[in-house]
C-alpha cells in the first residue's frame, strides 16, 4: 500500500466526536482497571507473605 493511498483512505474516514470521545474514555477506563488489577495483585502477594511469616513463627 502506498503512502498516497493511505492518506486518501484516512481522509475519507470521518469519526463522529461522540464516538471518538467514547473510545478515549474506554481506553482510559481500561488503563485504570489494569492499574487497579496490578495493585490488587501486589496487595494479595503482601498478604500471602504475611500469612506465611505468621505460620513460620
């Protein structure tokens, strides 16, 4: 695919503002969710380590 055909193809596509905002909002929410998942995983590991320390003592 040549550059000129890519440019002409992209310029023919229009996105409604509401749809564009919705996509950005969804990505933002996905990023927040992934960060929360990572935080929960980290806290779970810390809790498991504390439980293991209690059982070892």
